[in-house]
């Protein structure tokens, strides 16, 4: 969040700041799950995918599409942070 002013600005006033990590986690799960080329098909997996696409705890369903677009645009930044962290271990 500290490195994404756009996402911070968007969530400010739309969700409690204490809920931001779980909101971002839920949206990121949906985005990255959608990037998978070969998905395993199983009953519980399908149920999780449907639920993840319909709701995100801590933010109004009306705000999910724009938040998803913003976070999706931040994937290069997130991947750079992951690379930096992995390089330190």
C-alpha cells in the first residue's frame, strides 16, 4: 500500500484502513487466479472462484470492479516487490 498511492487513494473513504490488507488479498487472489492458464477443476475450487468473484469482505460490491482494475494495473509493481524480497532471502 505504501508503494501504490493510486490504490491507497481509491480505498480511502471506501473501506476502513484496517480492512485494506484483506481487501487487497481477496482482489489479488481473484486477479492472479484469472491469470492461470491451466486450472484444476474440482467442486470446491469452482465454489471458491465464484465466491471470490462476487464479494470482497470490507468493501462495497460496487467498488470491486474499479479496485480490481487499479490493483491489476499495479501487478508490475507487486512483481518487482516480490523480486526484491526474494533476492534478499
